[in-house]
C-alpha cells in the first residue's frame, strides 16, 4: 500500500527511545522527513537520527519540554525552518515514567504529582497543537496522532493522574477532529496496551510482564514496531477519512 508519505514533514515528540523512536524509523523508511524531540535524552535522539540517516533517511533532533511552552514553540519553529512545514504531529511525549511499584493508595498521591501530570500532558498537547496547526491549515492537509493508553478503559490502581491525563487527551483529540476535519486535518488517538519498551521493562517485574502477556488474546504484549505501524498509517495519506476515533493496539486485552 502506498502511504503517500514521501516528502512529508513529521514531528514526533518523545522519540529518543521506545514507541517514538520506532515510529521515527518507520516514517523515515516511508520517505518522510522526521524530527525527533527529546527532553533530557539527547544522546538517544541523536543516535536515532544517525540510525535513520545511515539507512538513507532524513532526520533531525530538537529539544522539547512539555512543561515549557517556549520550548515547544522553539521546537516547532526549528522543524518548520528546516523542513518548511509540519504535516504530521505524533504527540508521543509524556511525563509518565511507569507504574508505581509497590501499589500506593490514592490518598497517598501527592497533589503536586497530580497537577504536574495533567498540566504537562494536556497543556503540553494544547501548546504543541496550537504551534503546528497554522502550518497544516496553510497546506490544507495534516494529521494529528495522539498516543494515549488502553488502560484508560479499565484504570490502573494508584495511577489516577496518568489515567485522567490520557482520558483528557482522548477527548481533546475527538474535539479537534470535529473542528479541523473540513480543513483537511484528521485527528486520531493510537492507544497501546502494554508494550515491550525500555520504560515498561524497567518498571514492571518479569512475572508481571508474563501475567500481562498471558491475559492477551495473542498471548504476548506488543512490540514498539507494531504500535508504530498503526501510528504511521494513521498519519499518512492512506488514512483518508479516519478521524475522531481511538485505535487500540493491545493484542486483544
């Protein structure tokens, strides 16, 4: 299938590792020019750029901080200066670093953590979309792909701030879809279940990972590359009319 991504400019936030990095590689392999952002892992982002360039792709890395609107604006401006536009936004960056092990009760959640999770996840998405939309509207084409979490359906005990922020992201995307569709801009959510990333492996003991895998219809958890394929399709011309919806990549959990 021709995805129509050759020459498209793609901004992927939080792309120094995991799903974001896998997504950058796949967009580049489809002929897109990719921009990877990082908050602190500059080495990871630069090594991803080198990997893409060695494979014949076009990539750049730029610093980006969900909590800093000026940083967001500067990152978007740098991509537009280099590539002329932002055609696709993959909003993958998140302040979440994995579940709290051992479990903690809701009344033990610090107020500051609740506030920072919602502020960074939602305010960060707000500022980023405001920065990229003018470029998309000027070209009459764009794709907004937000990375949420399938656990919004069931919740995770002790992770109320994370779940609430991702649920807000889902609603934000749905509302954007209703506003931007007639401008040629589609807005979708890709919602992974448990995925074999560095963050997941660091946060969850092997026995928990095995239990999660066993609960899936496929008997295993997803790889970052499997999630990336869904993201790339949703961010491409091959997605002609899918908007305002949530695509889950869960292995049937």
